[in-house]
């Protein structure tokens, strides 16, 4: 049994989607970040950075924080969605790192400056929107070469897709990126993604371009 501590954010959805994909039993513990529940001492014990998501694996006694690390842990535990060696292993790893270092953080800045604080910092809006469009272009070029970022569907796609699902927050027209649109729709149609998207609480339908 996996204990999942999460909220309805792109980072949280990465892990709930992975858990649904691999079929591991898990128990959800909602951590309402709007109420600062991530700062509770009990949560701090498993997530020292006070961020969701985090997991506790009762089978091993292992707790893990940071969404990318959790995806890697679950992939190793189950032997699914991350090749153990070779080109597919490193393609998956590099695109997972691309999401963790760039796609997620930069789109998070777009959310902050464009969605929630529009007009307060025009320079920041311009800077982060330009970087968001550049990153979507990088993703589109890669997906012109392969159906998924590492060739086969992997933890890298599970990491990237939830951030792309907030394209409306980012004022991004996915139709400007046809390969991303195809990839986005294919992943959105997966039953595990449709279930994992609504963890820990039911949301409106998945946005579609």
C-alpha cells in the first residue's frame, strides 16, 4: 500500500497518474495547500521541503518527496514506464529532467505573473511567456520525431502532460503546436490519466484544445 499525500496540482497529478497506470493500491491523503496544510509538522516528516506530492511505501518503510523522484521510485518498484538501461532509459531520464528543471518551473512562473498577477510586472509576463512558447516549441519538435518524448510512453510523459494540461492558464494555444496537440489528446484519452487527474478531489473535465 502506498500512502499518497497530494493536492490538485500538476506535480500532484504526475504521481496519481503513475499510480493508476501501474495499478498499485494507494490511499490518498489530501494536503490542501490553500490552507497551508503542507506546513503541518506531520507532513514535514515525509516532505522536508513542505511541498506536495510525497509518498510513504508501507512495503518498504520508504518515504519519498519530489515528484520526479517519486516517479523514478515507482518505476523501479514496478519495472514499468522507465527502461532499465540503454537509449530508452536515458531518453526518459533527460526529458524527465527537462520537465523538472524547465517546463514545470517556467510554466509555474507564467501562472504566477500572467494568471494571478496580470499587469503587475509586464517585464516578467513577457519574459516567462516567451520562455513558455520556446519550451512548447522544443516539445513540439521532439514529438514530430516520436509518438512520446522517449519513444514509448513513460514517466517523462506523465511528468510533462499535467503541466501542459494548464495551457489555458498559460494563454497557450496548443493548436500552434500540432505535435503537442496530438500527444496531449492521446494521453488525455488514457483511462489511468482520466482517473489520476481527479485525485484527490473531482475536478472539471480535462481541458481539451
